[in-house]
């Protein structure tokens, strides 16, 4: 094994070991929380463990960067492309990379104390500031570290992690998939989708715990809703593909429906079927099975907690689209997008891992390197629709969670955030869908966007009717019914 491989695997072990150790130590601290009398007491008994795991994480990133730059393949690639490594770029890599890991671990530790160290008296305001500042610094340092590496990366960027006889590597399946058929390749797209879903589960579980004092109230909901969401996303894509006249999923090719690794998920179908499956599971457990754990569980409250977080998960999923070279618009002037990091802009000349052909005014069609040179010389690249939707989903989450639910206070109607989600996401897709390239545009999705907006508006109206008409007994036929139906059912059962 040569030098760069030794350094690479040392870095990989340190990086993964540091990350795993950090979360294990935090889990143990939470488990033994009753044994601690103060935050100072926690740090006194655990600071060495946390410091060592953080240093391992930081050194791992440094070693991986070093292995990349001394790799003969990198040297050969840069030589062929006539690219010289600049000293200031290397300084950015080895300064902001460690700062990124330190800011990230600070964010994780601060968030952990804020969310889980409940029995110990700490100044929560300080940790709230720490969470916000460290998160901002994490993002800034990450992009600066990326800027240092950006000129020396091969594009399109890697979109999968390969595990096999050739080791553990980041690869681009579009470019080198045939060279790595002897192992397992896990797409980054799948990892981002799973990470987004798990993050939603974590956040929602914590919020419900603060209300009901019990964890895992929606774990089974997640285990049912998430797979149904994937099934819904796949079926949505299949139906859209068939609607265009394609026979890829028809006739003897029907087994392609189950070939998820070949790509093709429609996020709207995933959201719709996932929500239906999740809500159905809770209704069955609460009302049909009459589980005692759900005795005081309020469905409308749960909906208002869970649904906005789905936008957060969808935002993370769109990052996977970036690495997969998909969800792009047509060619636009790059001058309006100069604020984007270099590594994002450089990855935007590709779609599905390839440079699309371009028709010149003369009628001549160019492709491959000629098309890329044309884009570069004329300052063009594909509109990053994935990035726009990423931002839209994040903004939508904060509007629903803080701009509506928090600000409206007592005027907020429980359950209305489901309608708000459908309206916001429907508007987002109605605007962005027509901007997609012909390869990714489906007229049916645009129509569905308007259906979602209409359905969302109807749900909001019904939520306020429920709040101000039904629950205040302003309907004559309702005057003899109790305000809290759940309590009445419980009394009857007793």
C-alpha cells in the first residue's frame, strides 16, 4: 500500500471514529444525566473523551485532504488540465477545514445541552446564542474550505460511496460506474433523503416529548410513513414517465418499476402517500386499537409539529439532486449567480452526469467538450432549480413554524399547517416546474401543483371552521356535543 492510501485510510478511520465516538459519548451523558449535578460536573468527567473525539474528527479531515493532493491520480488530472495548485487555496483548505469541524462539534454540543440537559440548571439563553453562532460559522467555514478545494476537483462531482475490493471511495457512477461493479455503490442522493427523514423524526420526537413527556410516539409512524413515501415517490415518477409516452415501464419492461437504483423519484408523490400512510397509522393506533400511549395524543397538534418539518427534509433531499446532476433549468447567464460557491457553479454544467448538446444560432449542434467550452466562454450554465427549491423549502419551514404558528398564537387553528404546507409547496412547484429542462419537465406535475394549492386552502378553511364554529358550538346541531370528544370517549370507556 503506497503513501497516499495509508494516509487516506488513517484519515477515514479518524474521521468516522471521531464522529461515532462523539455521538456515543453524548448518548452516555444523556443516559447518566441523573448522576450529574451541574454542567461543570458533566464537563469534568467527560471533557477528555469529547476533546479526543473532536481532535480525531478534525485530524481525519486534514489527512483525507492531504491524501487527495498527494494522490498520483490527482496530480495526473491537474497536469493534463494544466492546473497549478495555488498556495492561498491550500491555506484555505488546511485552515478552514479544521475550523469547520470545530464549529460543527460546538454546534452539536450546544444543541445537545439545549435540548437534552433538562434537569441541570444552565443558562439556556447562552446555549441558544451558541447554537446560532456555531451553526452560522459551520456554514461559512464549510464554504471557505470548499472554495479552497474547488479548482482542483474533477467535475461532475462524486455522487456515490463505493464499498468493495478497491476500498472505500467517493465515485461518480455516471463516469466510472463500470469500473466499480465489483462492490456496492450507495448514492449520495439516498443518503441525503434518509438523513433528512431521520432529522425530521429526531426533531418531531423531541417536540412531542416536550408536550406529552414520552419518546417514540411517532417512531412507528416514521417506519410506516417513510417506506410508503419512497413507494409513492417511485409510483409518481412511473406515472409521469408513462404520461409522456415512454414505454420504459410498460409491457415486458414493467419490472423496471422496481429498479430504484436506476433513479426516478417524484417528491410530490412521496410527500402525499407518506403523509397519508403516517396519519392513517396514528388514527388506527389511537382510535381502532385504543392504545393507552395515545390516550391524550392530539392529532391536529401532531400535524402542526410534523408537517412543517417535512419541508426541512425535502430541502436536504434537494442537496442529493445536486450531486446527482438533476433538477436543473435551462441555460442562464452565470453572472446572476456569482454568489454561489465555485464547486457548485462548476457542477452546474452537467445534467445526469453529461454535458447536454447545444444548438447554435447557425443551426449547428455541438456537444461534449465543445458544448462545455461554449458555456464557459459565453458565461452560461444550467439554472440551479434544486438550489432555489432548497431555499424555498427552508423559508417555508420557518414561515410555517415561526411566522404562522408562533406569531398567530391563540389565533392559530390547529391542523391548518397541513394546508399551509400544501399551499407553500404547491406554489413552489408551480413556479419552478415550467423552468425545468425538457428532460425533467412533466406537465402533470404542474397541474398537480395547483391541485395542492387548492386542497391546502380548503384545509386551512376547514381548520378555522373547526376552531371558531364547531368548537365554540355555534352550529345548532353541535350544541349538545362536548368540546373535547376524546375526554368524553374516555369517560364512556371508564
